[in-house]
């Protein structure tokens, strides 16, 4: 391994798990290196804190708006970068209303008249990076790794051209390794399942919500005469007002499982959002699953999966972990 890239490897591998700042910082620097022109005659490459901060905001936005991932072990005092990101997401939803999550790359903050909030969030992140991250990332066990030069007063990071080109050349390896370590950190901070799959889906822009109509044939077994009832209020649902809901939120589970799906009114689905289900809901869901299994045709894939979910007590286990 190239000696310069080996230093990056060692810093990423051995950094502490106080929060995920260093992973976002290193990922942003590698991403910026991709914009380099290899034929440039400039020997010193400069990245400023504002552009680094906006990339970090992108990473935290996408992990938060889809999956609300916790980024540090201190639940009472979340990282300032995450707080700034959540405030911007909150303002986004105020403008757009209750909509599906949107990737950072597809949000036009200026047309939404959120440019002030966007710039303020980026500024807060840049200040945190300058004060707490840029110099700490280079230090490991009392040794300073001179992988870049800092000009924190001017808020600029300097690389010599050859080192920046090495970042670009080895970017695939570094991105994979950074995500691996970031995932390890998240698994220590979150009870959420499928962390690695969530991180990978975000990076690959591969977050898709599948149609849930295929589950209707099973859910309909709970009702006679085609009169579907809302799981939450118990009233009959008109055909044009029906929705399939994840009792334990999709953003937490990141999967569509029959044991976790129920009929409800569209309005109740949108109002519920990522709210914690009540214990009463969980008990009713457990009872529903037992009855549904009894009505399903055995020896099918869906039957087997529902049976496993009941036997392994998935409803109670995932609900308890979602509560934290």
C-alpha cells in the first residue's frame, strides 16, 4: 500500500468512537479530490471549509432524513453537526409539508427560499470542523500525521498536488473503508437493524419504496365480505382511502414484512409518520399475526416468514429496540 494512503488507513482504522465527525470529514476530503484536474500546474491544492461543510451536511442529511441514524453515544447531547442538520430538515418539511424524504442532492434550497437556513447550517458545521475535527483527525496516539496542512484562520486545507492525486487514485478503496468504519460506529450507537444496508443504499442512491399491493391478498384474509378495517381506529375503510402501513416505521426497519404491515386510512398513515407505536398496538399486532397465520395457506414463503416472525417474537423485539 502506498505510504501516504497507509497513513489515511491508520487514522481511519484507529480513530476513537466519540462520534462520526472524522468519517464525514475524511469522506468529504476524498470526494473533493475527485474534482482535481490531473494536468493542473498548481502544486498546492486548496479545499475550503465551506465546501467541506456542505459535503458533510449532505452525508448527515441523507442518513437522517431517511433513517434518523444516531451519530454519537451521547443521546442527551447529540453532535452539533447533527443538530444543525436536523434543524434544516425541519425547515424543509415546514416548507414542503408531509412529503417523502428527499435526497440532499435533489433539494433546491434557493427555490424553496431556504438559502438562509442552508447557509447557516453549513456555517455551523464549518465552525465545528475547524474547531474540533480538522486538527484532531491528523493526530493519533500523540503522533501528528502530516497528511495535509491547516490554515484554520483562513479556513483552508492545503494538499500538495501528488498527495491529492493519490486520494483521487485510491478513492474507491477509501470510500469503501470509510463507510465500513462509519457503519461500525453506527452499529454501536443505534439499535436499528440493517445499518450496513442503509449506509450502502444511501451511497448508491438506491433507496426505493416498493409497492405493498402484493400483501393485500394476505391482509384481506382478516376481513369478510371485502370490508377492510383500519388497524388503528377499527372503522371500515373506503377503497379510495386505504393505505398499508408499517406499524414499526419503515425508516427503522428498512424492509417490508408481512408481520409488520396493516391496513389503515391514508390520513392516519401520514399522521403517524415515524411515531412510536403504543404497547396496545403492539399487542394487537401480535394477536393479528397469530390469527393471520392460521388463515394463510401453509408451505408458502410468506407463511414461513410470518411463522418465523411469531416464533422469534419479532414484533416485541423490534418494538423494544425502536424505543431504545
